[in-house]
C-alpha cells in the first residue's frame, strides 16, 4: 500500500485513485529512479560533478532500483500487448543505494581520481522526505508479462555506451 511522505507523493496517489474512479480499463505503472537519454538525471549529475570536483558526497541510506527509460518503454509495450489491466510496479531488477549507484557510474564511465563519499539523507537538508527503502515488488508485472526486467547494472552500461 502506498505511503506518501510528501505533497508530491500524495498528488501521485490521488491521480492514481482518480484514474481508478473514472476508468474500468486502465494500466497504471509505478516506477522509480528513472534515467534516460533526455533530461537531467542522477547519472548526468554525477558525471557533471566528476568534471568539477574530486569529492562527491552521495546518500547511502536510501535504497531503490534504477530504471532505464528504454527498458521501461519495452515493459509498457509488453503490458499493452498482453491486455494487462490494473496497477503494475515496473523497475529494472536489482537494488542499490544512491552511493552504490554513483560509484558504479564512475567505474563504468572509466572515471578515476574522484572519491565518492557516503553521507546520510539528513545531511542534505532536502525539503521532501523520502522512504529509505523504495524497492518495488515487480512480481505482478513479471507474472503477467512472463518477462523479467534486466539488472540495473546492465542497463547502466547500455546507457553509458550510447
């Protein structure tokens, strides 16, 4: 059951509830930690910081599943092609902290000489609270589509090679 911690999260939940009230035939996809070609994302932010500084501080007490937009679009196609209905959690497989994600980004990008330092969420002084563990259970998606999303590390390699 969703437990929004912020106005943003609450508004997303209210949107889902509105869709369910209005439509009988719907697909709602919940995902997390998106990255892709267009727009800013965590990967591009880490790579930009690595150009400017030798020390990057990254949260190590939040865990999630990075999700590549290319894979997410394929997953949505699979849901549509099997006439799925309802709410589905869809992320790439595996989990990591933001700190582990940042370290892997630099490693796979071949960037040396930049230290990633783990910090606690409360050191960032962000206005919106976040769940410490936001890994989604994607088993309903896996069973419905008979498809397993790739591991986030594999998708990160693809993203960095494009």
